[in-house]
């Protein structure tokens, strides 16, 4: 699979899944603009890693919940690269680690709706606008969650269901809205070794392995491989679909 000569915008590229996707895209021949909200050091580390591929890498601070920031991201992408071929909405609110664990239920909900839902919609609109103005095909990839159809009990899973279910539904409708020139698909990760997984206790980690037919946690690179596929011409007849990358849990 190749993205040779293409330009990719990736939100939330400072760590974890976002960093892995950025590396995979650059390794496949794409120039990459990564955005971050607070983790500048992580974004710079990602950029340094990508520089070893010989591709052009740009970094921009953006809060995708803010309409003006999304407009800036789109404007800067065009100014720096001249065009955008692939736009990946990976940025999402963290309600599971660090200071976020002390938020109230309503604060968590508001954060997820602002970043994961509003941010994804705003960025998808911006991406489609750019691609239509360019007059060339484009790809948008959004991020949902593997349990949105099945459901999962618990305070945080209920909140994620509301936000990530909205992302899935929006993306399916938006795929019809912008076809045939723009493809819109969704990735739905399961349990992945990001900050949450790395910080989980041994009993929970074992429970996840026991529940997973492939008997391991996912790695960010697993999601990155699926993202590269959807971004590439190998997926040129795929739109409006959600791919669960979860080892078979759902």
C-alpha cells in the first residue's frame, strides 16, 4: 500500500494511535501535517520520528472543538502543502487518565461531545470543503469505538457510547453526502496499549486478554495499518463503512 506523493492531515498526532498512524503514512510516502492541543513535546517527538522517512512533516497547535481552530488547520494545510488528499480525525478527549479521572460525569460528557463529536463534525466539514475546492478525490477517516453497536456497562463506556456512536452515525450519513468524490470511513479500535492500557491493573489486563479471541491487547500499530489501508487506493471502493480493529472482541 502506498500514499506516495499525497498529503495527510492528522489530528491528535502527539502520541499513541495518532503517532503510529502518522509514522505509517509517512513511511508509505505521504507528507504529513499533525495537530496537537497540549502535548507539544509529544508532537515534536512525532515529527522527529517522521523526519527519518524523508517526508515533509508540519506541526500545528489546534483545539478541534473550536470552529476557528479547525478553520485555521484547513487554511494552514492548504498554505503549507497546496492540497489535502487524506484527513484523519484521530483527536479525542481523554476521560480515563490523569486529571480527567477527577471530572464529574457531566464534565466528561461535555468534553466528549465537544471534542469527539463536535470536533469530528467540524473537521470533516472542513476537510470536505478543501477536497471539493481542489476538484480531486479525497479520503476522510473518523474514529469510533468497537462497542458502539454491542454496548458495554459502566460509567465511562456509557459516555463513550453516546459520543462514538454519534461519530459512527454521522460518518455513515456524511459518506453519502460527499460521494462519489470523497470517501468517508470509520475505524473502531478496541482495547489498545495506549496510556489507559499501560496504566491498567494486572487483573483488568488479563481480563481483556481472556475476552479477546486473538489473546492480546491491540497495539497502536494495528490501528495504523488499518488507517493506511483505508487511506490508500486499495480501499478505493470502500465508503461509509466501520472497521473494528479489536482482535475479535466484538
